[in-house]
């Protein structure tokens, strides 16, 4: 067995720079490293429906947006299989069997699901599908026998849940499923990029995002009005860099060469942080620098997007082909799962003969 990647995003909006540093950029690097035998990238529309059942149009509209973001960030359909979750029926079938291996109390303990339920004000009205989405994620990961799942930090409890299901399945039914490992960003600032409003996570659902497809002007405006240290009122005041989103974004995006190019008064980010902490450095100056750094990263992505937008039917064709390829792989895993569970009655010659004997000897 080789090294296999499975990861994806919910089509609930266009992708933002949090997705980019948390997962997407890494995927492109992994794809181009040549170290992986197979890479599956999934647009998780079925999962998006678990908390958007009354707004299917939102999900439908955003599939193409996410696909365009993928292509413009550098995912290459020649090297990675890009597909749509709902088009792979085997995934729901696997989920159905995995549900028997997980308790309700175990699902209730999942910290990410807990905070997402709170964020959506679900309280007692949680859709069952939403509550059980960690199980469906286990189906997605195991269907492709993924060894590696590159995601942001919020996905750690999902991976833990998947690993438990794999362990339980293999213990009960015999070695069948591959145990996956999570691959988190190396850079701490990228684990969970905060929102432009200072909230803990940049998230499509919170509307505090810088999107990969935002225009240059929109990005500039969002950066210039970003939340910073609220106690840093005058330029001469000492400022705080910890928990300050402007500096967290710089941690995530800027490299020493950016200083040489855009802010030569400082050698590196440590020097800039020291000045801000001491006082005498205004937010506007830091934000202008951040804007240049982020624009440099986003400009080529924006340009490539314009090219892909010219042939939308081709993007759908690419997704359709990817979905067919993905389905063939998932079908193999499902057949294996059914064999292990011994629910493969018609191909089980021994079972049929054994039953025939039993009934004939009784007769
Ligand atoms: P939603 O609000 O609909 O859940 P989302 O913005 O959380 O959307 P997802 O599609 O749930 O996005 O997440 C896709 C991937 O991006 C996951 O791997 C997740 O860990 C990562 N990710 C999402 N937001 C961030 C963030 N702010 N920082 C780092 N990684 C992130
Ligand atoms: Mg999410």
C-alpha cells in the first residue's frame, strides 16, 4: 500500500485564506512533491447539507466556486482526483455500517461538533445528520484507504473519531481499513487562522474572511479595517502582538525577503514585533505591509482563476471524471468491507453450500 491523501472542504462559500494556509497550500505542495501515490480532494456537499438542508441552493452554487478555488490555488486534476461527495453512493453505505461502531455519548463528546452546535444555535434541534457527520467523515477517509489527511487543527477530533472506528472495525471484522494520520500545518499561526474581526477562527459561516477570489481592492479594505490590539490607541503606545490578528497573519504569510522588498527598515518579523511591543509603530504601517505580503500571494491565484472561469463546463467535466474515478475506488473498499462483515451473501459460495447441506440433511 502506498501513501494516499484524502481531504476536502464544504461548499458553503468560496475558500478563504484560512483554508489556504490551514490546508490548501499544503495540499498543493504535497501534490507536487511526488511523494504520494494517490491524492483525493473532495467537495463535501453532502456534509454541507447536514446543516444547510433548507438551503440546498447555497451548496449547489458553491460547488463550482470551491472547484475554481482549487484549480487556481494549483491543484492539478492530472495529479489529484477532484470529486463531489454526493456522487459517491458508497460513502453513505459505509457510514451506515460505521454508525453501529460509535456510541451517542462518544459523538456528544466531540469538542468541534460541540462548538459548531453552539455557533449555529442548534441546541435541541440538531439534525441527526449533522450530529453524526464525524462518522460520515470516517467513511470518506477510509473509502480511499487514506494514510494521510492534511487539515486544520479543528479537524483533530474528527481524525481521532475515524481512527477509533478503524480500530473497532478491524478488531471486530478483521484487518480491512487503513489507519489514517492527520497532517497539521508546521507553522503554528496556520493551525487556526483567526478572522479579520479578531474571532478565534476565520470561517465562512462567520463572515470574517479574506477570500482567495476577493479583488485586490476588497482585500486591501478588509486588511486596513482589521481588528488589532484594542489598547494600542496612539502610535507611541506599546502594542501587543500575541493574539493580534495582524501579527498572526504576518506569522502565517510573511518571509524575511518581504521586508527587503516592502519594509527595508526592518530585517525580519521579530524586529517589527519588537518595535510594535515597545511602542512607536502605528497599525496603519503594519497593515500596509501585511496588505503587500498577502497581495503578492493572492495575485497569481486570482489571475489563474480568471482563466479557469472562461470554461466553466470544462470544470464540471473535470469534476465528473474525478467523481467516476473516486467511485471506482470507493466501490472496491465497500466490497472489501462487506466481505469482512460477511454480508456478501451471493459471492459466498461456502455459505450457500453450507446452507444447502443443512436443509438437505434436515429433510
Ligand atoms: P464552515 O463554516 O462551513 O464549516 P469552514 O470555513 O470551517 O466552513 P471547512 O470546509 O469546514 O471550512 O474546512 C475546510 C478545511 O479548512 C479544514 O481542513 C479546516 O481545518 C480548514 N480550515 C477552515 N478554517 C480554517 C482556519 N481559519 N484556519 C486554518 N484552517 C482552517
Ligand atoms: Mg468547518
